[in-house]
């Protein structure tokens, strides 16, 4: 059984060796040249204005959580679609219940204004 994993171990060793080699080589060949412009905070090409301790509205986090919730449901749809024929009517009804719960959560989030910016 171990000979089956030898190519994976070789690939891991090569990847680790390459990363260590490039880090050591860049440390030896590169000279640090710190300047004020290099030490300044860079955020998407915009000059930093104001404090970094700005508070985000709670709606930002709600939209993020809703996106993650509806993104993760695709992880349930894919395996279900692969074994759809073997599950039969029971699997179809279970997925209808899942989609119904997911849809009701979406409608609730919409009604309370979680999706309004």
C-alpha cells in the first residue's frame, strides 16, 4: 500500500524543497531597502485617509453570512445530483424540504431588510 503513495510524497518533497529554496535564495540575493513609501499602508491603490478603526455597519456582516449560507448549499446540491436516481422519490422529497427551508430563510432575510444596503 505504501508504494502507491510514493509519487505523492515525492511531489510534496519537491514542492517543499522549491519553496524553501526560493525563500532562502531571495533572502540571500535581495537587499532590504526600506523607504517611507514602502512602509506606508497600501489599500487597493487608495491613499489611507482617517483611522483604521472604522466600524462597519451590521448589514455588511449579515450580507456576508447570507452569501456564505447560500454558497454552501451548492455543496449539498452537487452530491445529491450525482446520486439522484438511486435516491428515488425519498431523496427528491428530502431535497424539496431542504430547498423549502432554505427559501424560507431567504424570504425571512429579505423581509427583515438584511439584504437592503
